[in-house]
C-alpha cells in the first residue's frame, strides 16, 4: 500500500506498507509481551524498490514515511499469489476495492485516504 497515488509514469514513489496477510484494522493491534501489553501501530516506511513484469519500478521512498496507514492509503501494488481487498471500515466491512494478482492501481475515490482494513483472499 502506498501513501501517494501513481505518478504520470505509472509508478508509486512514496512511503509504503508491505504485507501479505489480512489486517483487521489498519490502526494496528495490541500484543501481549513479558513486560505487559504493547501497542503496535502500522505506518508507512521507506527504502524498498522492486520492478513489475513491465519493468516499471515502484519505490518506497519520499513522502509519507512514518505516517499511519489507516485513512492514508492512496494506491496499492499486489505481487502476492492471491488477490487482496482494501476496505473502508475496520473488520473487512463497507465499500472495498479488489486488487487481483498481479495488479498496481490507485484506490477509487471513495477509498482514497479512507481505508481501515485489508484482506488477503
């Protein structure tokens, strides 16, 4: 998932969040540790580059690094073997957009910067 939309060269160049699993909430979760409860918050990172089959390179670089992913996703790339969906609400509810494998696209307007969960299908 990317912080910014694709540029005119059909690339994502911004902070990104990479996962191949379902996320019930894009906010994060609480983990039990030996020292007690620990809050894990999902955020965009930087420093990853990969190419698509067409040779277009997407980069986790630039704006958005360190920002929370909930309600901040503008687009996504799916390089997993299975499709993924991004949902408007936490818990895989509400409006959603499916990203078949492989795909790379901006979120539709009703989800752009209004995302709360994602599911690996």
